[in-house]
C-alpha cells in the first residue's frame, strides 16, 4: 500500500502555529524592556560613550561619598580587602565618589553620616571604559569583570575615615528627597 507523502507546513505556517500556540506568552515579558535598556547601556559604555544607567535592577546600586583624601584612603582600604577595589567613578564637579555596589544594597543600607546609598529609580552617568581623567565623571577604579564593591567593608572604611563633606545635603537639593539621619552617633 502506498502511503501519501507527508505535506510539511511552510516556514510561515510553522511560525504562525508557534505564535498561536504561545497564547498569552506572546506578550513581551515585563522585564524584557529593562533587559533591552541594560544591553543598550552596556554596549554604549563598551563603545566608549558615556551613558545614563538606571540604578537597581540586576546591575548595581551606588554608594556616594565625597571625594578627597579620606575617600581615597577608603579606596586604598578596599584595594587591600578586594585585592584591587571594585568599580568607583569619580565626579570632580560634584566632589563625589560613586562606589558601585551589589543591586539591592539601597534597600538594606542603614542611614550613614558620611555616605548615601541609592538604587532605583535613580540614574547615574557611567563613563566610557576609556575615561580615566576629567572632565566629567571618570573611572577612579575601572570596572573589572563582574566585581562590585562589598557594602559591609565599604561602610566600615567610610565610618572610620569619615570623608567630608557628607553628600546628604547636596543630594537632597539635587534629587528633592531627604535622608534619614543615623539613629546613633557613630555610623
């Protein structure tokens, strides 16, 4: 008995069947827009362009301290702890260091008299990978692989070294938010 040859669907028909079978899942995942934004930002940085990045999510949060001798001493402490400090951006115009810390740190960061930790919905300008001097924000300690600055040791270093001026008032004025003072005299 001769069997009729199988008729295979065309590529278009197969795609249509897949789309129909996908049902509600055809809708883009809620975090896909975030992923696309992250990929665009990282590609811009890699292409040697400064780019604005939203904090929080899966990338990083940021701890902000003043820059200057005490803050540079904190970088040296973190160099020892981490065998090379995680990524730190310096902004000479604002007189700040931006320490890139693990995502979610802002939600766990207790008030500190010499540092502020920010996450979503705030943004930061990430300098291109080759920017290591002013003008504008630049890498004081370039980003090396996926290492971030650990908040515990950073918090201790900043509490001990006390970089001044504290960024709270300037950030509050710039962002229109207030920061809760530490509940105890020593951070």
